[in-house]
């Protein structure tokens, strides 16, 4: 938009420069004496504790189960009949989920997804200190709406993908990918600041935490963290 | 140092409807008479203060994070023009479109035009302070476009034809029984047997909004952060309404103040620790969404960013006052403020209430337009202690008071009551004999004191001082008199 021939862009930038005056461009130092990336070890027990503290359900393979076995247990206990999965999940997951599985081909609409009971995804990483999982739309996670519309989100976290802190996560993530940071089920504190869980996002978040050895994947579908979800 | 603030080439916000109201003392007096309001606020702020303290205490490098946050914001401001251009280039390179707006009217016109171009007459909204500030919903309504707030508290405010009273929890002034009444009265298709259980109320909002999300074609959001280096925008939320709006519609329009930048992707490692712990008192909020332009095949394919000035460059021009632009809108300062806790957010007359609002709103509008807000504080300093980016709000308040007094002097024949009182106090206290005489005379002031030992109204010409303050009645004996009586003569 222009007024008097000067665009809003030029005028706002001009105002910024005028406001800064002679100080413009001086760069005050930024002390980064906080704990940065790589400062501490990964504590898997802390991750489990922090996930449960915000009322996510957690399954680990303490008795040596494979991810397929844990998935089958979760689905059976949940009583969920229909699931959606992104196109890039390992074949072993599909077998464990049985016949009611819908594989996203990129055409499923929000209304379609509203009719399924749950979604199963992998993740880019998990943060132990905050109990957060981060999805980056890689092949085993899919489009963002998949993990949003169904009411139950079952997420496989490989122990090798757990980082200690927020700085560790920021260092590993690619900001040009669409990122969703998830810490527990959706919640609100808008009524008298009392926390109520389960508003618009999935009302149940369940995490399966396994070593990579228990989640075998064919060579073509490893984490795939560097591939774009859909390239046009 | 003091800096004068006259005649700079920057422009304060011209449409100030959502940034100023009636004088604070008038609004505060009315709010203080509302016992229900004070009970609601007291309960809510006590809860959130305890939650915040618990999760801040878990972090052993909290002070280092605060210092990094402060410095990062200062560095952002020092090169704001370069960072804005960098952001614009990065967003554009990834398929987004960047728009600029000098003021509220221009931002509203840009958004209205973008919505019209989609052919939709309805938008879903993520809670956004910037769109509150510019009155976007009203502007869209006058263009025949319905804007639906999807954050639970914003929905409560919208359905109740109310105004937000808190940055994070806009309906903090409402209790569960009041919210049930609003839902029963205003929410289409709501169960008439709805109880006031917060869970039931939240589920009612879920049912009401679900079909809207699934069919929405256009969403409007704000942004908590924008990364200049990468063009990445971030929205931090809890309910999932943000994810719905940012993911499902075809068109996404984000309105963001020009100060919300951070220079580099790495900088988010600081703010994503500071914000949730300060704001909702959580280690991490349930959902944070980040997007960089358009991702083919995933989420909105038509992505816009509106960069808003609306008084921010005028604020930036004040070397002291610009620190208010560092605010990341966590609202921790509201929750600890003894003034906010008693009067609530509406008394400030601005969408930015509380301590940060008292320094931000007058700068966005120009101090003379909002002259009572810098006095809406006891300067106790609790706000500075909790601020995640260490904004020195008490010093900013004093700075703005000085500006107000200066401007008052420049434009009025008579000085302000504060200037008169301070000048008189300076003259009296500058000389020992004058001070001693004044203290003796002060004993007479006890006659003005009420039963609580306070003077509610001084006689003219000193009435200006007590129009919004109580004055403690002078003690029967001054300290100097007491010392002389018990320890002999003053040496």
C-alpha cells in the first residue's frame, strides 16, 4: 500500500532507522552462559517421568518387546478400531495395527480424519527435560493434520532420538520443515487457571519408547529426517 | 540519563481505541468496588504464581537464560531494520507473502482485502494480541466477514460481548459460574444442562468449534516469534486450536508486531525455555507450531505475514522506553502485581494491561494520550523480578512519569500536582531548619487523618496529590523529635 508515493514498507523501515539513530547497528554482546546444546547426558527415566507428569501414557520395552508387540498391546487396550498412519511408517507397524489401518496418500481431508479413532506416528526427537516430542513431517510422521484431528495419538520414540534439553533439540531440528512440539495431551487453563486436559487436539497422547534395535526398519525407511515430506 | 522525547520523526498509533480508556484512577475505583472480580482475580493469580515459581525453581540456569533473553532482544532492536528485511526475504523465498502496515487501519485493510480475495466471509482466529490491538474483528465485521475466536478464553470474551482483561487468560475476570451462563446464553446448540465444571465447559467449546475448524478456509493468527535468519514463525499454545487454525485452512494470515523478531534460529533455545515457564507455569506448553513459508502438500498453501508498526517505531525512538518492546507477552508481571491483582485488566483501558501494559500502552499511543497509566503502580519491583527478559518496568514507569510531567509543563500554564508537590518537598528537604519546621507543622496534619490513620483528601492546593492516593497521617512525634527525647540533642 502506498500513501503519497511512499510504500508502507519503506516508511516503516525508514521510521526504524530514524528511531535507532546513531545507535543503529551497534551490536550488544549476547552472553550465552546458560546450559547450551551438548551440556549434559540424556536421561531416559526423566523423559518418562516428565511425559507422565503431563498425563501422557508411556510404554517401554522393559521386557524386551519389539515395537510391533507394544503397538499391538496399545491398540488392543485402547479398543481403537480405525487408525491412520503416514505413508512412510515401517511395514512392521502396519502388521501390528491390523486391518483397520488407513494409509495417508495425501488426499485425506480433515472430515475423513475426524472419523478415525487414532493416529500412529514416529517423531523427529524427544526432549527429556520437558517431556516434549517434536514432529517434523518426515515420512514416518506425515502431514501435520494427521496427528491433530484424530482423538488418540500413539507416537513411537526411539531412544536414540531422545535429547536432554531444549537447546539440544533446537540444534538438531531443521527450521525449514514444519515443526510441531507436543508436550502431553492438549490442555487449557482458561477457566480459573485450572488445568483441563483434552480440548481441540488429541485428548490422549501415548508414547512407545524403544531402542532402535526393537524398531527394525527397512533400509529405505530409516528416520528420513532430511527428506521433505512432499516435494512438489 | 534522562532523554527528552519531543519532535522525533516517528509516529505514535493514531487509532488508539484498544490501547486507552478512561483515566486509570476512575476505572480502578469502580473495579475495587467489585468484590466478585477481586475474588476471581485473587484466586487465579495465586494459582499461577505458585505454578510459575515451582517450574522456575527447577531450572538452575534461570538467571543466565534471563540475561541471554534480555541481551538477545537488545541485539534484535539494535538492527531491527536489517532483521526485518532478512525476515521478509526468507519468508518470500519460501513461498509466503509479506505485507507492511504503518498503523491499525492499514493492517486491517490489508487483512480484509486478503480475506475478500479468498471469497470466504468467515475466518477462524488464533488468540493474538496484535489483532486485539488493531481491532481486527470489528474491522472484519464491518466488511461483512465474521471472525471466530477459537482460544477458549477469547471465545468466552467474544460470546460475552466482553473485553479481554489479561494477556494470557483474557477471561481471567470470569469464574466458572459466569462462564456457564455465557455459554448457555450465547453458544449455539449448547446443552442446556451444562454444569459449571471446567471440563464440561471445555468440552462444550470443543463440540462447538470442531465443525468450524474442519470447514474453515481462512485463518488469522499472531506470532510469538519470527526468526529473521530462516523466516520461521512460531505460535505457542495449549489447546490445539492454534494447530487447527495453522494447519487445516487453505489460507493463513499472520499479523505480527515488528518487534517480535529474534535474529537466529538458535535464539529460540532461550525463549522456548523462558516463555512457557513464565507464562503458564509449565516446563513446556502442550503445543508449539513452527512454519516457514509454504510447505507443499502440508498445511496452508496461501501464507501471508503482515508486519505491523502502530506506534512501535515511536517507542523504539525512546532510548529508555524501547525496552518495553522486548516483551514476549508471558504475563508473569500481571500475575505478581499487587495493583493488577486488585483492579484487574479492564481498569488499564488497553488490551495490554498490568505493569507491562502501563509502560507499553502509553508509548504506543504517546504518553499524553495515556497519561494516568505510568502512575498505575506502587513501584514495588515484583514485575522486574519475574520478567523473563528483565525489562526494568519500575524504571520505565518513572521515566514515563517524568515525560508526562515535562510535557504537562510544556503545554500547561500550571504545573501538574506531582510537579508542585515534588518541587515543594525538594525545597523543604533541602534545608535542615526548614525540614524540622515542616515536621513540627506536620503534626497538625493528624487532624486530617481518618480512623485508619490515612488522609484521603488534602485541602487545595494539595488535593491533586490525594485525588488518586491515600496519604498516611503524620505520626504524633517525628523521628528527630523521638531521637532528641530519648538520646539527647542531635549531634
